[in-house]
């Protein structure tokens, strides 16, 4: 210190600490001259002594004016050293950097001014302190004092100029420092960081693209900043990087894809749009590099397909199609299980479009990687079954497409139908709301006869008789009304003629026994009218209840539809020799051929309450039969005296079934159908239903109080309900309303 004091006059020392800026400035100029003389003389020891004096006695002084004078004098000393300043920077720069954190804003301002003057002198030699300077400038950019901020901006511009022209700058050392600060929320700091990223990216010798994954998330984070200027700057930087990616032959797509997937779920609309746009470009450019990330990318795309913003929806749909068009192989790290997991999760989305695309992905995977998908069948099957209850018909139809694709194998087909029946049993609303849609679609996709045979086989052994009855009624209604099942109806009409028709008749009969009206409908379809009449006559008092009357009402109304046109034509007997062709059976309607149909219909008529609409419909239909069809010798009563067992058969012939007239001497089988066994099977099943009904009635009586209310007459109520065609509550409990 004594050596320095011998060089610097006491007046200069005193003025450096003066409270007046002019005196400090003049004293600093004196120091500059002294250092310049020492540098010219090559007396570096005394230069070191002078710098040490200025540092210890002034820049580290507790007095603010001393610190100000010290900073000014260090900058002046650097100017005096000129070309030889580089060798003394280790002593000059650290005290200045330390002053950036000073509590006095004026000291911080003078520190910026001092470092600015030092940097102008040393230029490229300044780079060795870049990280420390960058850290200090980052903090000063958010300084509370506007003058300090202004001074820091001037220094920042100078440092950028120096870095862009320097060949000593190390991007590898800088990136960790940048990455640490990218998540800072202060808007001034964000502007500072984006500015540096943009400047460094503009330098040809600096590969910022290679380090993009290190700060990409921070840039995306800035897109949601409250400041429009910051959002614009971040977007501009990202757009520039995306353009560079398109033109670059080598890009690390994987690390960036992980970031984009996270940002695609941002609550900020602009961030989502930018992220999904990047993902779109990555899918087009990334190729094999993105295969391990397909599941994550899909997880980001599917929700965006239903985004409230149209631009995002458009880009997301395009990206989804691009991704699905890529045919990756499991051998190339394509994770089928992960994709399925994403699709399964998105089936729970509240948005219909997302659920639809998730199902499209399942279908795509099944078509391309069926064996791999079936490995994960247990993971997705329950979700697919639940999706059958979806509020959207489009979703339900697609779910059925997926189920049908899975059910190509016999094992999976049986499993599907069994699970479907089980689901209907657990959720009655599913059967009511979606039953017809599901069954009809499966019949289209998986062959109607195959579906109905399997359903019948399952229901035949169903222990829950009530459910079995409801399910059979539903299936029967679908069979009678759906255009998709026209081939089954045509096949059943051949039950007395072809083996295939007979086999289907037998297959359905076993489960159709759960419902009397279903059996009667089946007989009408198969034209086994004599058996239908026998079934009607076998009904006992317990069978004639509200449920049966409601079903009968529906059947009578269905008879007025085109599906039963052949039956109505068969009722209309005509005179012998007249040609009349049925819609379903284009053959001559011979007189007396359909006596059993006539008897069966009169049997149904006798079951209906006389004031009901169905009674009037059927009675009107039967009255329409031409009078000459029932006159003369064409209708002769059998000796038994049964009023409904008419016959009109030519001599030498006898009637086995309606439509089957055989010679007395030749005989014809009924195509192998054992109607006596079928009737016994039906009666046995109905006895089980009656036992169940009695058991439940007995249980209800036991639980009822000892004081019994007078028994109400039910018949007028039944008649009234049917007449008005408005089923009572008990009607609705017995049979859910199917939507066809």
C-alpha cells in the first residue's frame, strides 16, 4: 500500500472518496494518467499495487462514496493499461462484479458503467469472465432501479457484440447456466434470456440447435406469459428453431418429444397450439426416432382432437392421421401395449371425438398387430364392454367394430357374447337403451345366425329366469323387426322344408321357451301354425297376466307390418283354382291350407280383452277374410267337435302342418322337428317360471302385515291398460322398452 501511496498523490486519494461526482471523475482521470505512465515504464509491480489499493481501500469500503470512486478508478486504470490490461483482469473484474450486488443502487449503476468501460478496452479477453458476467446481468435486468436497468442493458448489448465476434466462447459451459434460469418467472429476466438465445442462435459457429432440448421447455413456458411482448419473442425464437429443425439432417427428436407431449396439455391455448404444431412436424420428420415415443405422442394428440379451439383440433387431427399412417413394427421398439393403454384411457374422455379416435386406434392395431393386441385383451376388454353404454351411438358402433374384430376367433366370440349377456344382466338400462343397436350391429359384423345361435345357447341355461325372459323378448323383437336379420327370418320360414331352417328353429326354440309370445312369434315365422295353436291352448291361468298381454299387444301390431305380409295373405283364403302369390312364399294359396294359422289367430283373439286396441285390430283383420273362404263344403268340422279344428283337404290327403299336405298312403315327416318334444320343453320351462312367481308371491305375503287389504279386481285394469295402449308400472318392470 505504501508503494501505491507513493505513486498516487494524497489529493487524488482524497478526491476519489468525495461526495461530488466531478471530483471523483477528475481523480479517476489522474489515476488513468498515472497507470498509463507506469505501463509505459513497464512497472507492473506498482500497477498491481495501485489496483490493490483501489480494490481494498475503495471498492470494498463500507462507505458508498469510496465504493463509487473505486469503481470509477478501476475502469480508468484499465483504460490507462490499454493493450496490457488483459494481464491484470483477474484483479480488476472481480471487485466490479461484486459491486453488482451492492445495496446502494448508485453503486450498482457505477459498477455497470465501470464494467462497460473495461469491456470496451479488453474485448475478447473479457470472455473468461462471461458466465459470471451473464449471471450478474441476469439479476440486474430485473433490478428495482430503472437507471440500473438501463445501464445493464447497455452493458448487455456490448457483451453480446463481444461474444458474437469471439472464438473463445464456450457454449457447453454456458448452457447449464442458461438452463437453470429458463424457468424464472420475472418478465425482465425472460426478455433477457430470450434475447441471448436469439443472439447465440444467429452465430454460425455456435450450435444452439444441438442444445435446444436443454432450454426448449423454458421457451414453451414463456408462451403463456402475461406480457404480449415476451410471448411474441418466445414464439419468434421457437419458429426459428422449428425452421432449423426442418433443414437439419440430424436432430434429437426424442428428448424434445417428451417436452412437447407435456406442453400439449397446457391450460394455455397458445402453448397447446404451438406444441401440437411442433408434434405435427416431428411426426412428419422424425421417422424411426419417434417410434419409442408414439404412445406418449398419441396421449397428447387425442385430447387435442376435441379441443375447444378449432386450429388446435385441425392440427391434432392431421397429426393423428399422419401417426396412424406410419406402419411401425414391434421389433422396432413399437410398444403395442402402451398404445392400447393410451387408447383405453382416452375411452373415458368426456369428449366424443376423442373416444372415437381412440377406438379407431384399437381397430388399426387389431388389423396390423392382432396377435400382440390379444395379449393385452384382458386389460382392455372390460373398458370396451363399459363403452357399450356410451351416450354416443357412433362410439357404440365403433366399440362393436372392435369387439367384432376381436371375436373372429371362436373362443373370443363366445367370450364376447357371454360378457355381453352378463352386462345386460347387470345393467338393465344397457339392454333398454343400447340392446337393439348392439345386437343388430353384431349381427351385421359377425353373421346374424351365428350371433343368435350363441345367444340362445347361453340363455337356454340361464338361471335367472326373469332376465332370461326379458332378454328373449328383446331378441325376439329384434328378430321380428330388424332389416339386418331378414336372412334369418327367411331361413326360419323354411323350417319345415330345409335342414338348415330346421336346425335354426331348434336352436332358438330352447331359449325362446322363456317367453310364450316369443315362442308363438317363432312359430309364426317358421309357419308351424299347428304348433303355435297348441302352444296357445297349453297356456294356463297363471300365464295369462299383464306381461303376456303387453307382449301380445306388440305382436298383434307387428302383424300389421310388411314383415308379416305373407301371414296376412295366408289368412285370406281364396277359392280353389285362383292364383295368389304371397310376398314371402310365391306359391298358389290353396283353400284350407292355413287352417291352423286361422285357429292360432282366433286363439290369440280370445286371450285379448275385448276393449283393447289389439283385440279390435286382430278382429278387423279376421273379418277381412272373404266370406266364401269359410262357406260351403270347404270348412267341415272334425268329428271331435272342436270349433277351431277345421279341415278342407282333398280326398286322399291329410294335413300334418299348415303348408304341408301329404297323401294318406305316402306320409311325409315334419322335416325332423319333434313337435311333441318341443311342446313338452316349452311347458317344462313355463312351469319353472310359474314356480318362481309363486315363490315370490309367497315371500311377499309373508312380509306383508297380518291385516290384508281387500283383493282388487285386476281384470278391468288389465283391459283398460291394454285398451289405452299405455303399459302400467308392472308392464314396464316386466319388459324394458327397446329402442330400435
